[in-house]
């Protein structure tokens, strides 16, 4: 492990969904943390990897987990990845136009 990154961190970083699926099937720790306190979910979200984010959430990754700076995956996410995290966390705001 480099800098306390697990194979799941690396698979999430490089958007290797097949590797993520395999690692999860072997019991990889969803909440493992690197030196910065990043979980695999934070890594995937920060890099915009929507499929990996979805896979991790479906396996029960903690959407509220924060890193050493107190930031969550949603703080780093953008685009569709941010939307997926908001929907999963129930943090969805709907505005109705009259």
C-alpha cells in the first residue's frame, strides 16, 4: 500500500469498476482511509466516477464519512456524481415553478 491507499482506493481512483466489484465481493473495507482520511467513496466522488460511486453506495458506503479536513464525498463531488450522492443521502432540493 502506498500512502495507506488500499487496492479499493486505487480501483476507485482509476475508475476500474470491474476491480471495484471484485474487491467488494472479496470483502474489501468500504470505510478504509488513506493518509488524508479519504475513503474509496470520497476518491471516486472527487474524480467524477459515477459508476464506482454508485457501486460503493449500493454496498453501503457511508455518504456522511468525512476526511481529515472535515469534508465529505459530496463536498468534492461535481456533476452527476454530486447528484447521485445528494439523492442517496436524501439531500435533494426540488423547486417548483408556478
